[in-house]
C-alpha cells in the first residue's frame, strides 16, 4: 500500500511559530490598552487638602465635677430639740450669723443650779472666815493668859486647833467654789452651744436636719447644714494613669459644662493626689485646679469636660496629620520631622517638614510648607471612587 502524500507544500517551522505568535501579541496589546485606558478613566485625583493658618492645641481630656474649695459642715455640740432653723437653701450668710437654735431649757437650768451652788459656797466661805477670825482672837488671848499662867495648856491647845480647823475649812470651801465655777463655765458654754452661729461666710448649700428634730450629740456631732464658699470653685478630675505623666503642676487647664458648652473657664493645675482610685480596673488619679466664679453660676456637683493643655500654637500653618509620614532617618536633635507629598504643578513631589504642636487631627508646620500648599492625604480606589488605604477613609495616620 502506498502512503498518502500531501499536495500542499511544506511550511517552515519558524513561519509556523510566527503565525501563531502574532495573534497572541495583538491580543495582549489590545487587552493591555483596554485595561490601562479603563484604569485611567476610573482613577480619580488624589485626595488633597490645603495648608491653612489656624490654631493647634494638644490636650489631655478628662471628666470632672465641681466642688467648693472651702466649705464647713455645721453641727451641734449639745443634744436637744432643734427649735429653729433661721436660714434656707442658697442663703448667703456672714461669719458669726445665727443659723439655728436648740432648746436651751435643760442647759439654762444647769447654769441656774451652778450659780445657786456658787452663791451657797460663797456664803459658807464667809461663815468660815468669821470663825477663823474668832479662833485667831481666842488663840491670842490664850497665849497671853498662858504667859501669866492664868489658863491651862489644854485650853491653849484647843484654841490653836480651832484656828487650824477654820483655815482648813476655808481652803476646802475655796476648792469647792473653784470646782463649781468650772462646772458653771462648762454649763454656760453648753448653753451658748444651743445657739449655732456661722463659722465662715458663704452660701448654705445643704440642710440635713429639720426643725423640731431631736439631735443626739453623745456619740457623734450631728450635722445641721453645710456652708460653702462658691468663689472660687475646685474642679476635681480623674485622669488615667497613661495620661498622668503628661501633666505638670501649674499647666493651663479649662473646662466646659453641660449647660454652657460654648463657654470655656480657665485655671491652672494645682495638685495631683498620689492615691489613685480604681474604677472597672482602670487606675485614675484625681487632679485639681481652681476657677473663679464671680457670677455664682457654677454650683457643687456640676459635671465638667476638662482639658489640660499640653501645648498650643496660635495662627500658624496647619497640616492634617493624615498627610504626615515618618522619615526614614529620625532626627537626632529632637525635632519632629516627617515626609509629606505635595501636589506641585500637577505632579506629586515629596518634602520633609518639621512639625511642632500636634494633636490627633492636625499639626503645626514649622518649616517645609507654606499656606496654600496642597498636601496629599490619601489615594483614590479604582472602584466606586472610595479612598484606598486606611480604614474606610483612605488615610493612613502616622504614629506621632
């Protein structure tokens, strides 16, 4: 059997390879052009923001409450029925003003008894002094008679003993008088304690007892009311252990209240208490500062949103923190240096800038940028125009 023979001429191997490769190359070029052109059409401009003149403030925030700097709990040192309360909530009182009255009947009776006892002892003292004078005269006569042997030695000794007895009785009554006078002083003091006076000038911020109530001061001093000086007020804040090292005594601080969120009140950090309070496993340190209250609109127990000012810069070039990236070689002279990308003439160029005061949102620019410069804060994605990188906002925030 004869083998079949193709009538087509034989094609060289190189020609076959070239014939197969041309369509592949053409397809690759077309696909690449399509992808490139599609990417360019879907790609958006970089997210930028201009450098502007503004203020930058680095703060430690905390929650606090308002308390009077000076206050006193007014109580009673004696027991009895509270007859009168002569002041009301919010009343302004002056030092020495009568505030309340406790029933003085029992204490007045004790004073009267002491005074009567004192009068009785003084009368007894006068009687003993008269007896002493008589005993002195009798002893003098007995001495004269004994010298002339007109009396006995026994009569002389009796007269001498009577004088000594009179002197001893006088001393005893004098001691009783002193004791009674001391008791009288104490009872008079207790009688005075039935009238309760203001120990300081201020405002009545609390009344704990009621008129007609019986107060027992034998075990502890019952509190009737509290007087506080509302100017200045002390702001008590609780700062976490992570932020306490950033606080310095004398540093500026301010706060706002719920009722006046737009009004800032300023003071200076006075004290950081060394004993912490642990709340839900969080270690908090009480930090205190004072604020003036001339209008009296700050009241005890008000809540305050407090800010301790670590640093601030006014009317300086400000750049978003999102535009900052760490430099490859950190500065050795303490300067805070970062890299930023700037949109310059349609091109993105990189610059190194020095920043000053920084917070979570913006930073003070000391050198490297000027107002009006556009810095890149993020990149756009291909799909949907959403920023790429970061957590949903196209911003990768550097660690400052």
